[in-house]
C-alpha cells in the first residue's frame, strides 16, 4: 500500500493559500523599496546641508570696486601711518569742511530757484556728495586732532546770498559758473595734497574727495552754462 504523501509531507497548499502567500511577499518587497527610497532622499538632504559655503575672497564682495568707506575703497590699512599731520593736511581738511558748509546750501537752493533740470540735478549731486565728505572730514579731524570750522568763509557766504537772491535763468548761470570755478580750484589742490601727504587717513580722504569733486565738475559742465571766462579763471588760479 502506497504511503499517503499528503499525510507524510503535510497538507498540500490550496490555490487560495498560494495567492495569499504571493500577496504577502509582494507587500513586503514594496515596503522595502519605499524604505530604500526614503533613506536615499534623506541622505541627499543631509549631504546638501553639510556642504561647506563658498569662501568669499579677502577684500572682495559686492563693493570691492569702490564703495564709499569700504576697505577696498581706501580704508586705512592695519599699521598705517595716521600720526603725521602736516600743515598741508590741516589746510586740506579745513577746505573740505568749508566747501560742504556752503555747497550743500547752494545745492538745496538749486531745487527751488533753478529753472533748468540740469542745474537741479547738479544741485542734488552737490548735496549728496558733500554730505558724505562732511561726515568723513569730521571723523578724520577728530582722529587727527585737527580743529575744523563750523562756518564757510566770508566769500562763500556771499556766494550763497547771491544765489538766494537769484531766480530762473539768472540763478542757473550764476550757480553753474560759481560752483564750477570753486570745484576746479579744489580739484587741483586735492592732487597736490595726495601727492605730498604722509598720512594714510588723508590719502583715503583725498581719494574720496577726488571722486566726488570730479563728479561735480562733470554735472556742472553738463548744464552747458559754464563760460569760457570761468575756465580761464581756474587756469590762472591753479597755475599761479
């Protein structure tokens, strides 16, 4: 008599049982795949957060080509000489201070008394530029122990009064010529100071003043109102 295989080897799985087993296996495999994908995603995020930032070059940054008062624009280097103050250095700081004391009011008058948009624009440049220079000159004067004035010269005050009394085309002509003559003379002085000074603060200051005055020369000339006589006056003054 043959042995009963079903009894010897256990019950033979039914078709329903095989389907159930297959379903369980598929579910387990799916779960493993989901787990692997989730782990891979977490690894990518962790890797991104561990990335080191890109280093910024020393002295670099968005304003390394010439931002006002930035290190790249002439801040005094560590160990620089700020102790030597000559009479020329003192006169330079005084002149810059006095220029701001009358040219800022002159620029303000241009906004109300001028008829030319180019003159009004020049006035805005004067106001902005000398406001920055005035802050710098007060800081440097304090550091160097230089006494600076709190009012413009008598001649500069007369110029402001003349501008205050003028309007329209008369104001435009007077403004362009008086301010162009003044800036032309100080522009030449800045070059001499920068060439001779031993003081690193004055060098920085002269660099900033040179950029500001050059801008003012250009916007004043852009008005188209500067007379030939004004250029001749400046030439005589700087060559004398």
